[in-house]
C-alpha cells in the first residue's frame, strides 16, 4: 500500500479521502461531510474515556464506604486505571500492529466496555481494582488510534484540528460529564455511572462500525516496525516533554480540591465551580491548539508549555481566594492544549510506528499524572504549604521547556545542514 512520502504528515495515502479517476488511478479529493460525523463519534468515545477516568475519583468516598475501607486504600482503584493505561499502550499497540484501524477501534471499545461492566459488578475492592486495570488497558491505544483516524479523515492540512476535536471529548467530560455522574452516583449508586459509560461505549462502537471506512489506516505495520518508536529520538523527546512538562499541570490539578477545602476554605458549592473552570479552560486550549498550522507545531508546544509554567505560578498567588482561583485554574486548563501539538508532531515523525507512538503519547501524559502529584505531594509533606503545588508546577514546566529546547536545537541543526524538517513516512 503506498505511503505519501515527503507529505507533511507522513500519513498513508490509503487512509485519506479519495476517488477513482476514470482511467483507474487514485486521486486525493476534498473531504466530504462524513468525516465530521465520524469525528463527532470519535470525540464521544474519548468523552467516555474521560468519564470513567475522572468519575472514579469523585465516586471514591462512596465505594470506599461500601467496601468498608479507608479512602487511601480505595484510591488503589484510581491508580490501577493509570497503571492499565501505561501497560496497555505499548502492549496493545504491538498486538494490533497488523490490524485494520476500524477493527482495532471496535476491539478496544469492547475491552473498555467489559472493564466498566466488571467495575459496576465488583463485589470487593480487590475485584474493583482489577476491573479498573482492565478498563485502563485500551485507553492509550484507543485514544491514539481515534486521533489518527480523525487526522487522516480530514486530510493532511487539518490534522491538528482533527486531533484537537477528538481530545475535546475528554475535556468536555471534565466540565459536564464527571459532575453529572458524580451527582448521579451520590443520588443512586456509585455503580450506575460505570454502567452508563459502558452503554455509551457500545453506542460509539455501533456508530463507528458504520462510519470508519473498511481498510482504514493504510499499510498494516509489523510489530517490529511499531517498536521503532522506542528508538526514534524524534518520538522519544516529545514523549519526555509531555511526561515531565505536563506534570506541572497535574501537580496543581491533583490537589485542587484539597487546596480549596483545607487552605482556601471555599464554600462547598464553589468547589465544582472551580473544577468546571479548569474544564472550560481545557476546551479553550484544545480549540486554540487545533488552529496551529503544521509548520508551527513545535512553536505552539513551547508556548503552551510556557503557559503552564506561568499559570501555575499565578495559581500559587491566588490560593487564598477561591474567586481568584477561578481565573488562575482556567488559565492552567488552557495550558492543557499542549496535548494537541505534541500528539500531532508525534504522528508526523513516527513513520511506520504511528499507532505505537500515538498510544505512547497518552501513556506519557498518564506518567505526568503520576510525576506531578508525586513531586507536589513531596513538597506538601516537607511542609511547604498548599502554594507549593504551583511552585512544583512551574518547576516541572521549566524542565519541559528544557526538553523542548533540545527538540528545537535538533530541528535547527537539520535546517542548518540544508535538510528539510523531519517528516517520516
């Protein structure tokens, strides 16, 4: 199957919208309205991912009470999901290397559905932890393949926009979906939200089975080709930037509710408002990032990383007043747009390891979700106070900018040698 060598995205010709010429050859055509519907359902799938990832945190006190365990013990169900993401991203990407992307999406949604149904039926904390691990396994590969399918459906010039639209599903989940499921879980049972997520995943699978073209994805890669992502510095450096630099955002977000209650002493009704401000900021960040032209991806990544650093510093000065935190937290959320240029960049340079690289990017952001809270937690344990989460966020952002500087130096060196910016196919 031919590949568009030297194309801006290094994306397979087969996966781009096309038509047959009268003489029998292929020619690239303007995308029709079908890709927009496809992307809407891909975003619905990532919306489901966001629901199950974050709702488990808000429902934690309820299943802790039912199982008769402490909240720290129950938090293993949250950690198990993140571990599942990190393990599942490379393993499933290798397993699906030779699969059609349409079939891969359906299989991953099936596994995601099973994990959520098992969580809803779990009779003990141990089985809930196991179910959450299963639900996390398809996260990275599902998210990555969804964004690859979206990018190829819109065409080469709008890949960043497609990635942003799919990622917006997760940020919308933090604004409306997670608070809604939290209220539902409190009013009924913590199990019902997991059932509803599973139902949504099934609906998405049915829709995508009709909308994703058969044979989507072009060349079927070998496992060896996908493993090339681990030896490609043009993939590894953006992954490192995401794992470290995005940790600055999680250093603040992970302790946001605790800061509001323990330091700011905000009224109970103000806590969800501040959390929603973060989600609204995330939507704005994704939409802004989606307008990034291909030649400005690295510059966009650097600016979003810088924004996270500035925003977390601003946050540290506003923790005494919850109404000021509305603005600083929204600013932090806008910095979440960093996901889009990094993901699009990785898709461009991954060559024959696109599925693995796209999945690893989401594993990297889940690693950031471990690194940021760990460092911020250490600062709190050292007695530095609640403001220190913002200071940690700024420090990790600075480290992310250092990785970004290395990426830029490599690009400048290529251009200085007269070579074109790297694009692998």
